[in-house]
């Protein structure tokens, strides 16, 4: 014989949200683990966040803080605001909002938060059921969670932000090292991009430092606006290729790039990049040395250009 599920009004099971439901969830927090993509290990009630009190503060497997806000009613703006406030106050990475009736606008809001923030948000619907004459039992349904795709989007954003932060640190160190040997980039400030540059004395020509994860280069970059102009200037300098490389004391890559508007003359530095922080001093030294030699080799020829 198969029993029939009957919904039971929540207030018949937990008469008071804080005194009954929150206390029950504190003692049975493992029921959430069945529908979450991580495990909660413990939970404590009524933690203060300024003038407000979060229902539960829990801990995940990695020791991270998780805040849980309960609402045995239809979701509302006030509780959504509390969820975000508690998340910030406790510096948590995950927030769980349990409601009896999730409104569509709040489903959309949680979805947006998962896509736009570094935290993970979970909107859970709680119901109480009976099978036949059994005792009432909780039925928890995950309405919105981060999802794999949203996690990947968030992780990509975090990686990009971290990359920008590291690159700024790289350029700060390189520019500091460069000032001890040349004034060429002395007016340049650290940036978050993968390159920094300064004018080479002629419009559309610049001396650039370029850095990648595990390599970099120094270059004279041609960007005068049209392909014909860039190729013409490049070709004039290329006529003195042997003399320029002799002055540079090494070979250079002469990239005319016929399929593009721009051109470059560069020296590759393959001993490390912005992700190799333990190699930064050596990378700085190699890149600055190459830039000093590149400017020295090219400057007499650039000064003669009538462009």
C-alpha cells in the first residue's frame, strides 16, 4: 500500500519561527546537506550583526562562514535586505534564505546575486508533510542556487580580478626597478592591463612592456592609424635591421604583421611572468635591461624618421 502525501500548515509544526523552527534547524542542520552542494558542519542561533540578529550562523567543510535566514512566510524585501546585510557583517561566502513561499521577484534577485557577486546564495522553500497518519516531516526544496555555470562565471570573474591585482603589483615592481636605470617610463603609473607604454618620440610609436602569465616582452609598437603608414615606417627601420640588432647586442623579432594594421619590433623574455612572483626580481632585471638596449639601438634611427 502506498501512502498519500499531505501538506501540513507550517505553523502547526513550528508555531514560532525563532523559538521552534530555528531551534529545530540548529539541531538538525544536516537536513540541509541533502539539497546543498556542500556540507554544513555546525550551526549556532541568534548571532548579532549590529542591531540585527541573524537566525543561524553555520560553518562549512572548509571552515567558511554560512549565514542562514529563516522566514516561515512569503519572501519579502525586508528579509532579502537582511540576508545581504548579514552576509557582509559576518564576511560570509554563502547565504541560505529559507522561506515558505518564494516570490518570483526574489527568485530573480537571488539568481542575479549569484551571477554578479563573489558569494553564493541559496533560496530554499520549506514545507511540512505527512504520509498517512505519520508525524509531520520537513520537505526542503532548493529553488535557486549558484549552479555549475554560475559558479564558473563567478570563478572566472574572481580570476580576472585577481589577475588585475597581481599585474598591478608586477608593474609597480617593474617601474620601480626601471627608474634606477632609465627615465623612459618614469611618468608611467602601474596599471591592471597586461602592458604599459610610453611614447618613442614620434607620433604612433611607443616603447611597451608586455607581460603574460609566464613570459613577457619589450617592444617598439607601431600604431599610426593606418596599415600603410605603419608598414612604411616599419620598412624604413627594417632596412637598418643588422645595424640595429648589432647595437641591441642580440636578435629581435621583426613582426610586420601584414594581416593587421599594427607592427612591432620586440624582444621576448621567457624566464617568467606575472604569475611567477618568486621570479619577479629576475624578470624585472631582464625586461628593464632589454628595454634600455632596445631604446639605445632604435633611438638614432627613429629620430631620423620624417613622420
